[in-house]
C-alpha cells in the first residue's frame, strides 16, 4: 500500500508551516504532497494530486473551506482547521466531519491522525447534507450568498463625479419620483438616481419603506408624524426635513387610527 | 433709483425686525406672567401703584397694567404654564435619551470590536513564530498588547479621542494583519502632523479599517492595498479609508459596524458630521468620515 498523502490549504503561510510541522511529529508516515493558499487552489491541487486527506482552513479567499469541501468530499477525507467558529464547531461535533482548532497540536491532533489512519482506504463518509447545512449557516460570514427568504436592497448607488456613492437605506428619509429620475432624500441632502420608483418598491424591504403615494416611498422609521391639512389630506412629516409628503387617498389605510 | 430701492428694502427690514422684537418681548412677558407666583405679582402691583406717586407713571397706566395682568394670569396663565413645563420636561428627557443612546452606542462599538477570530488567529501565529522566528513573535505579541489595551473597555483610559491615538491603535492592528497576510496586504497612512492633535471619536477609524480588510481584501485572492488619509478643509476634518478589494454588494446588510459609526456621529455632531461610502470607478471601496474640526492654534507653540 502506498504511503498516505495529504494536502494543506490555508491562506496564511505561518499556519501551513505550523500544521506541516505538527503533522510530521504526530504522523511521520503522512506525505504532504501539496499546499494551497486559497480555496480555488485547494480544489485544483486536490484534483491533480488526489490526496487521501485534505486539511482545509475555513476562512479563505477564492472559495471558503466549506465550499471547497463540498467539491471534494467524496474524493478524500476532509479535516477542517479553524481559529474560532462556534457555529461550525457545533455542527462538526454532531457529525462525522473532523475539525482542528488553531493553534493545532497536542493530543487533539494525535486523535485526529489515529482516526484518519484507520479510515484511509475506506470510502470517505457522505457529508453532503452536513456541508449544505454548514454552508447555509455560513452564508453571512463567507460573504454574499442568500439567507432564508429573499434579499432586499440595502444600499442605493448614486453617481457622484467618477465615483458611485453608496447610500445605506437606513440613512434615507424618502424617495420621490421626479420626471426621469428618482430623488433620494437624506438628512444631509438629496441626490438623483436613475432607478425608477417601481423598481425600488420591488427591491426594497416592504416593511422598511412604505409607498404612501404614486410618486413617494417613505422610510417608516423616519416618519415623525402624520397630520391632516385644511383640505383633509393626510400629510406625512419626516424627521430632519421640512418637506411635507402627501398620502394619496388609496394609501390612507396605512395610517388608520389604532 | 437703485439707492431708493435699497433704502426702501432697508426700511422694510427695519419694520420687520421691530415687529419681531415686539412679539418676542410680548411672549417673554406672557411667559413670565404665566409662571410668576401670585404673591410676587401682587408685590409688583403694589410697586406699580407706588410708582404712580412719581411723575413717570400715570395712575391709569398702573391700573390698566394690574387689570390686564390679572386677566391674563387668570384666563390663560395656567395653560401656558403647563405648556412651558411640558416643553422643558420633554427637552430634558430628550437630552437624557440622547446621552443614554450615546453611551449605549459607544459600549456596543467597544464590545463588537475584538473579534474572537482575529484574537485566536493572532495567538496561533505568535505560537508558530515562537518556534520559527522568536524576534518577530515578540513584535507581534507587543502589537497585540497595544491593540488590546486601547480596545478593551476595562482598560480604556482618557485621552483616546485624538486622531493620532486612533492611528496608533490601527497601526498595531495593521502590523498584525500584515504579518498574517504577508504580501497580500500593503498599507499606507498619510496624516499631516498638524491634524494629529485633532479630536476624533474612538473606534471609528478602526471599524472602517477592519471592514476594508475583512470584506474587501481578505476575500480577494491576490490581496491588495489599503490607504488611510486625513485632510482638513476649512472647519471640517476628513478621514478616508480606501481599499482596492472586491468591492461592495448592494444587498449586503449595513452591518453593525457602519450603523454604529453613523449612529454615534449623529448623536455627537448631529448633521454636521457624516459617513460616506463610495465605490470608485477603479474598483474597491472608499469610506469617508467627516467631523467638525477646530485647528489647534497652540500646536505650533507646544512643539
């Protein structure tokens, strides 16, 4: 039987050095055939070298360790290496995956090595279900990805000179349709964007912004008070802004007395 | 012709000002009347009657004053007094509410700061360097101590509020990140010496820098650079944190960090300060904080 082989993936050289040194102490028979500095490289090198074991850091550029594991799990045994990640660790403890905490060393690594040694040659356990569970829990930290339900627009982009300014929806008081443009009003001032009010209404969180008029979307948190003017129309006054916004007849139900 | 118009406008302005002064005096008198205790009012009446003995005041005027003030006090005084008290109470409640929110926001900023992931990764790095490169291990160890000292709430001392102090704290953090990311992270800091003593709220620069690294540069395979610049324009101090990382998602949540910075700026400076996020045409992300700035006129002499 050929000597067991392994691949180490971590974006920090010092951490790869550490794991390589410790593995040499705990399991001298294991040959490290390749080292990767990001998730994409890990998947490519694993394809080329076909190692028995892959040690994957979780937070890596390119692909996260968990995404990389999803592409590799039925070809090799996976061990995650992480500095701190309470969610992931909780999930590993329930399942068949193995994990190591940085700094790696001591008895914990010996246990892992013994477990791996006994399993090399067997088919890797099917961990697809656990990985997808981990990925769901990880969407937030891995950057992007969708959480449960749909994603609403949280930033409005406005062209200012050669830059795009990103305006958090929490800063916005209201949107108002203005001929070809839409006016975005904040406490600091206003900017014009090309997105139509209809597109905005579709993409924004309907609990965050209410459509009070055909041409007005107002942020609920920014409403200071609702009054009636002399003609009986409902008018919304917004914090930090002198302007009054009209509520169209069809939308007065939004502000009915409790 | 032109001077005539200016003259007319000047006269109009004068009349308007007179009207405003009169109305404000009247309201001051009304407020005083509403709040003054009955006993003091009676004493004022007696004084007014005594003054009728002098030629300055006619008895009719004193009597008219007594009648008008008594009438107003009885008819409208109570309501006005309640209004004034209510306004004062709500102002005080408003101030207390603002102070409470500011303290809460500051605590949240400090608590959110030391990320366990950062701490454990740095400790693991020090552990590894002790074996391979002890002098560097000692350096990183010192940077970590400096970072924690200025970040952990219990250890925070006064005098953290200058730009120089904030830059020092971030330098320790950036040195640690450079040791971890090696060539994937380039840093430049450009702060003119005259701005170092400027007042700058704590932990804001650090939050922007951590965002730039965590969301901009760490996810980028080849890494990138982060530029920190400070400049003053008149009475405003502007601090930029720019990276050339992966950019910014419109669907990403505002995050606790940025929302906290924005909330604290609003509580301390109202609308005079602001946080602005831009994605420049060349890519990456630029975050800018602007706060009011009073040039330190003693800085030259102190040096």
